C-alpha cells in the first residue's frame, strides 16, 4: 500500500501524542480533584503542542513533497524527450537528483538527435544504393537488348555487304561501281554504329594495354581544344601519383572526344572544359568490386540538364538533339567502354551551371596478356576448290554467302543449325573447313559446335563469324571473324584454317 509523506508525518505525531494522552487520562481517573485540575492544564497545553506539531508536520511534508513533484515532472519531461531544466529546491539530495536528471536528459536528447541524423543518412544511402542498383540493372538489360539488336543488324549488313561484293565481282558495268562502292561505305558506317552498340553492351573485344593518363590526356588536349573551338578553354590536370589504367587507348580517346562534343553543344557561346584524373577515393566506388580505381572527370560550365534527362543519358539512341544532329550513341559508348574495362560512368548536372561526367576505371596492377590482332593479307592465296560447310540460320545471309563463296571458287554446302552440321559431317566427312555463325537459336550455338568438332574431328578446322562475339570467346583458340567482313578477310581466314596451325591459335 502506498502512503504519502504527509500521512506518514501525521501518523508519527499521533503515535507520540496518543500514549501521552492515555497516560494523562489514567492519572486523572485515579487521583483527587486538585490533581485533576493540574492535569487538565497539562492536557490543554498538550493539545496546543499537538496543534503545533501537526502544523509543523504539514509544513515539513509540503517542503518535501514539492521537490519530489518537481523531480517527477523532470522525469516525465525526460521520458517525453523534452529538455529538463535544473531547479533549486533547498534540499541537497533532491537538487543532486534533479541535476543528474538534467544531465541525463541532455545526453538522451543529444543521442536522439545523433540517432535521427544517422537514420536519415542511412535511409539516404539505402535509397542511393537502390537507385544505383536499379540503374545498373536497367543498363544491364539495355546491354543485353542492344547486343541482340546488334547481332540482327549485323546479319542485315552481312546480306548487303556480301551482295554488294558479289555484284562487284560479277559485273563490269562502270555505272554500277559507284553505287556499289557507296553501298559498301554505308555498310562500313553501319558496322561502326554496331560496334558502338556492342561497346555499350560490353560485348566487343578490345585491345587493352596500360595507359599513362598524364601522357594520354595531355596529348589529347590539343585535339579536344580543336573540337571545342577558340571560344572555349580546355584544361587538363592529372594528380601526381595517379595510377595507370588498363584500357583500349583508342576507346578511351573516343570516349573523351564524345564527351568533348557533348560539352561543345552544351556551351554554344564558349566556356571552360576541365579534364581531371586522380586516384578514386573508397567512398566514390561503393558499387564496384574491391580494388583501386582511377577517376577521370570531364566538366563543363554549360547549360546543364535536368534530373529526368540525366537519368537516361547513357541509354543507347537517347538524345535531346534535333533529328539528324546526333545518334544518341556517344554516352552509350562511354558507358560501354567503362563497363567493359571493369568500371562505370556517372553524370551529375545542374541546369544553368554545367555538367560533370565521371569515368571510373580500374587501376593498372599488372600487364595483361594481350594478343595483337592479325591484319589479313589481301594477297592471300586463292581457295579455289575448297569444300566449305556453311552453318547459318539466316536464310538471306546464307544465300548470298553461298553465292559469294561460290564466286571465289569454293564448293559450299549449307545447313541451318549445328545439329544439322554434325549429321552432315557424319554422312559426308569430306569437308575442308566449317564456316559457322556463333549465335544461333536452339540448344547448341556455333561455339559449342566448334568445341565438339575440336574433340571429335580435330583435323577439321572451324572458322567462326559473328556480329556479336561476346565474352564467351575469351580464352578460345578458334579463328573468329567480325560480321560483316571483307571477302579478302574471309579468304585469308579460310585459307589459314585449311592450311594448318593457324586454326588453333
């Protein structure tokens, strides 16, 4: 049972006074009248003393309960997260408790503020990570789609290219030579576009080597200045100790030129373009594999772009330029170059203040083993009479390829899939070489066919051709041609394969 301080004091007073009253009454009852009168005076005096004692007890109870109520209010404020102020009660013990509550409330308030800030920062980081993951998945999906589009587009270019070369070989009409040459030039342009698409999809092989940015960026500055014009100042700054990067130097140059062209369009009245390179900090690469990275930034003080556009700039074919003024592939090439090198690209922009594109590339650790690409000799010996098995699922491309190889003197049989090729080889083993597309529908593609033949028919060479070479070819020893390819390249590859060791390089 809970009892207040006031009640306790009253009970204490009564516990002292009542025995005295009882004793006095007993004395009055057992003595004569004179003594009773004296006792009555004592009783009156004791009553007065009792009144004074009760008043003192009530006053003392109030002096104790008021500070205790203050402590309770301070505890309630602390529980509610409100600040607690120190108040002087006059009771040393209560003052000490109140001061302790004030300090505890201040500590809790400070800790709560820090916790709220940390929670807000954690929520912000989680949202940023979610956005980066979402954007990464978006770009990855676009990359897969882009690779498939590039494959189909290269098939179309292959039909056009082979048909044009076939017509060039079979006609002597001078009036047709110019249109055919224009057609082949258009094929070359289309092939370069698909190569940029494949850079975005990170599926195009590159010739990577260590590049010293201090030399490369300063050598490129004059070209960038020429692109920007006299009204724009181009500056290059490479921090001391910046590591080298292992990239395709031509792709790095193309990426920086693409960024320079975009900066020029963003600064029609001129301005400043700053290219910087330094070692990336750890907090700048949270979504990349562990390791050292180099940060290259290209910053302009041009018009800038809004957030909605900034979120889409790396998508292939996305452009804010007028029709005919841009392909929408420049920043896609930048992203593809960075991703294929093992890094990524980012863009930050503020309307009216400018744009910064950041290229994050892995720092060079050890020299990679790079095989220099072979340049086909256009004077390769003739392959007249060679028996070629063509494996191609695209009927139009297969038809013109058969005709082109026939015009080169080959005997050609065509099948539409690897399973058909294996059945035909089992029935008619007298082939000199197999020419197979890589990407084909079904459970077996051209690369799988080549591996099976390498194991079961090692004497039968295989030449692969594709517009979507992909990373699955890394470490393989087959001859691989890009689609579309020149007849001279095709002749050289087939000849090398038939003649021997080159087929297994």
